[in-house]
C-alpha cells in the first residue's frame, strides 16, 4: 500500500515532509537505484515548473541521483508533457517533473516518467517506497569517477516547440486568428507563445511573468476570469488557459464562455469518429465527466469508457483497450497517437485544426454537446474515512440515486492529492441537485466528525 505517492506522484507543501530536501534527496537515491536495476548506464532528466521551491528540490534530487552513480540532466522550466516527450526523444532512462500542477506556489510535487514517457505504474511507485524505507539506501555509495554527473540541456524548449509544431498539419496555418493565451505564470510561459506565434496566430499573452510565487494566482485554467475579460476586450477568436505545468487546457470561446475538458473531448471525439480515426469508437474519460458527453458521442455512434479520477488511470485504460483519445473534465486531454500524457498545448492545436478545417467558430463547435446540470462541492476533511464505514452517509447517497433515476447520479470520493472529499451530483433539475449536494456536504462533515474508527 503506497504511503507517499498519490494519484499524481508525491505532493505537499514545499520544505515540509514529504516535500523536504532531506526526503527528496533520499528519493533521488531511490530513483537512481531503481533505474540502475533496469539500465546499465542510467540517465535521468529533471524538469520543473516556475515555483520558487523548484530550485531547491531539483538540486536535492540531482544530489541523490548522482550520489548513487547515476547521471542527471536539468531541463529547466518546461511543461510536464514536454518532459515526457524529451524523456523518449533523448533516450533517457526516466524523466522527473517537479511541479504541483494547479496548486498554489507554496506547494510542490514530484512525478516520474519511465523511459517510454508514461507515468510510473503503482507497482513501480510501491518499489520506490520500499527502497526509501530500506536502511541500506545510503550505504555503499560510489566514490571517485563513479559518482554521477549533472549537466543542463540548453535547448529543451526549442526541441519541444518543434515537436508541437510538427503535430499541426503543414497545409494549415493560424494566420488571421486572434488568440489570447494564459500561461498561469507557469511552465508554458516561453513555449506556448513561441508555438502559436510561429504558426501564424496573432497572440496576446497573460501570465507570462513568473516570479516564483505567482504561479496559478488568479490566472490560468483554474482562474480564467482575466482570460474571459481579454477575449471579450480584444474580440478574440479563442482564449486558451493552461495550468501551472500545462498538462491541462481550458478554452474560452469567442463569446466569452468557458469550454471545459468534456466539451473539448466531444468536439475532438466527434471529428475523429467522422474521419474514422477514433479507435474502437470510444473516448476514455473519468467518473466525473458530464453525461452530456455520452449523449453527444452516441449521436455519431461512439461511446465513453469511464475510469477512476486521474489522468494516469485514463491513460492506463487507453493502453489496455488500445484507445487513442481520453481525458478529464478538468482539462487533461490525451491524444495517444501523438503523446504519452495530457498536453494542454497539443490539445489546443487539435481544436484549432478543427476550427480551421471546418471553418467554424469554437462557439459553434461546442454546440455538439449539451451539458446536464452538475454540481461539484469540495469538503475539507481531517480524515479520509472509507464511505462504507459511514452508514448514514452511504444510505443518504443510495436514496438520492434512487430519486434521480437514470437521468442522474451521485459521486463521492476523496481527493488523491488534497485533504478534501469531492462530491458531485448530476441530474435534470439544477435546484434539486444543488439541494442534494448541500445536504451531502453537511452530512459528510458530521459523519466524519462523529466517526470513532481508524483512518483510511
């Protein structure tokens, strides 16, 4: 059972366990030893977003990696999917991302890609935790010229930008399009402007002045109001918002309305189905996706396969069933014919390709999907008590699902990265589901406060 790794690596407040320099140095040693078991001369890439703590953590990681005789290479600030791509492209043994994605700047995290560019599976993360707990972790370290070397790769952004531009059809151009881009003062602040301007778009930028503490602060995919305002002000064709590590995308249409991951999946899934490119006629998404996605895809003979929340689980299902399009409502979008993880910039290029080839505005394309009313609530919890150990709450959820019938559903789960219970209620009547969600929030707080058993 994993203790440190959650749904997307290890995450927490920087300079506090487990995101502390001492633990991260030991993690670097464990990672180095793990990949020494698989590669004769391992070489591990380290990239990051723009958080202040990234400098501290990359040095601690590299120290641990080099101390066990493995080489480390620094990529600097680069989107998570860029690190996954370069791990494959540079034939590295692994790639490490130092980022807490959409979290505030004072948090940070570590996630790991294997040589093929995919996130490590659960059993590999369990093996790393065993190595971390081993009393022999820091013993018998190499000396002399057997210590690992560390160096910086200077053209990482350029290499990733070239890859992205190659994914856009060469017979198309972004000439004449006005795009507002919000990089959340995060990892995409250099590469996103470069890609879209070099493809011909007229670009106006938000969130491209990182100072180490402003990542995701009132900007980016989680806070798109500035982008909405700018799209309206400049009468732009589209607005693109990325999160701190640019593995997710949220769109603002030409009328100033938000377009989330479900709607983007519908737009791209329908287009791919019509072109005969949607493998198995299936889009992979999570239990959080709106039922409107299912209805939209059914119209063209396609369907939805659902997974647990987390883009890693979406990818695992895509690999298992040989599907090539998947994602999450939050904006993680995976185009497996081109990438091994969610990529916000790549997803934006796919949407722009559809806009240009069909000569339609994004506000017209989004009409392919009609969202069912859906209410999402987060409840702060001190303990993550299994739902089956909370009988009153379980019964309440069961009764609500009976009341909603086939036209709705209730989802209760704990966040894998934060101390939150996440509640989602979906149905035909907004007033009814809002009342249900509020009642569930109250009962969750009460049930957990009164629970006397062991924590999860």
